[in-house]
């Protein structure tokens, strides 16, 4: 049996080689010819599993080391007996780290405290829950919108998108991209949505490109419907992004919110587990984990303890600068993304006693 693996996915080299003929192919070279003889594919979001890729191949199982599946033509797969699996929640706390860092930077810029802001979280699945977890711990007030969950669980605790538009100072998107059905999310944030906003909020999209109409987002900033925006996921990634957004953004990045090493490790682990199930074998997955060069954060001189602790682990402005320098390198910035760990890989020292419960609740070690 042949398995084709995206060679950019970390922690996988050598793990499956005892069970199949494994070929490691860079994502940009995964095409119909490359996968023709492969029964199993292990991919990331840049690989679009469409008829153009899959037609005439021996593929029977697609494993994506990512949360979303919008890059897989699931209808085609169903018609041709191809199974697929994703890695739900693998990078949820990586995205939450990105959102929290962005929001704390925004508060610092505007001279605001988290307790002054109400954040509308649109989509409260694995990622949305992680975002809520972090934001609530530092004092942001939350309003939650998730119609499918509200239908299943009851409306208590959830609000409508209209209420989000009316009452929130920040709106952050965390839905999957769903193009049809009862709750489609394609262009959920369109010109009508932006024109309905009452409080000129900060708008964040780290969900999926296509959930937001990027040109409508640009116009909303021009028209003063929003105070600012953070964008990590784009329509027409990676080569057709709407670059005027970069100059207008508070933060703009190359779809890397979920790119912590922790998130990648989780995605790779889930990939191995699911492929092992498909093959009917037990596969040991115990790779060595890298640690940060400077894993001790000294906060003894900090005047903004939570912000400084978070930024010591990750500062999205650095990724913004890289994208500004060369937007054409969008996919290269993802492939060559710098090493990043989440809060649990760090120890804090020197913080005043009353900050420790918050820092520890975020996962920092003392």
C-alpha cells in the first residue's frame, strides 16, 4: 500500500514507514500524478481534494491534519467510496492564543481594560470554546452565537447574530465554512452584516476564508462601520487574497493562528491515530517535543503583566510584519513558520501575587 504525506506536516516522518510505502511530497507538488497510486493521503488545508486531484486515483482514505474539511470535496468522496477524517480541536488553543494576544494588543492601543469590552463569539465549537475560555479568564464579557448548538441544546446562553451586531465591542468569527444547508456560513459577515453594526467593533476573522466577504470587510473599515480588524483567514488563499486589507488592518496574518507547535503536534497525533484505525494496526507515536529557547518569563518589571506574559509566548505583530513585507509569500510564510509554543510551555516569575491565579488559569506554570 502507498501513502502520500504532505512533507510539511511535522512529526510524521518515519512513523508510518513500517506499515506502507510512504512518500513525502511538498504540498505544492501534490497533484493527480503524485497521488495516482496512493490509497491514503495525509494532507493540510492547501491541498484541495477535488475531482481534479482524485479522479482516476486509488485513493480510499483522506486524513487532513487540520480542523476544517472545506478543502475536501466530500460529495465527490461519498460518490466514490473515499473516506475522510479531520483533526477536530487540534489547534483550538493555538487560535485562542492568537485571539487573546490580538485583543490585549488592541486594549493596549486603545487604553482599555478587558472588563470594559463585550466580545461576541460567533461559532462556539472546539475553537470558539477555547477562545471563550481564555477571554473569560482575563475579564472580557462574552456573548455567544451558535444556531446549530442552540437548536440542539436550547437557546439559553446563546444570542442571535443581530444581538451580537447590536451589543458587542468586539466580534470574533469561529465558524466552519458551510456553503449550503440550514445554517450556511459563506459570507456570514457581508455588507448587510457590517452595515448593521451598532458599536463600531473590532472585527476578527480567524475562522475560514469565505466566512467573511473580504471586500465588504474592507469597505466597512472605509465607511467607519468597524473600528479596526484582525484577519488571519482569507478568501482565495493562498494566491488570490485581497491585499488591500493588509494596509487597513490592525493585524493581518497568513492563516497561521492555529500554527503553534502544540496545534501541529495534536494534528499529527490525530492523523496517526486515524490512519492506524484505517490500517487496523497499533502505531506508537512518541516524538521528541521541542521547548522554547527562553521558557522562563520574568515579569518583575512589567507594567502590564497579562499582556507581557502573553506576548512573551507569541506576538502576532511579528507575523503581520512578515506578511506586509511580501504578501506573495503567503504560503511560504506558513510552510516556514517560526517555532511557537502555547502558554503551558512557559514558567512565569516575578509577577505580583494577585496576577498568579489568572496566569495559572491560562496554563502558565509558576
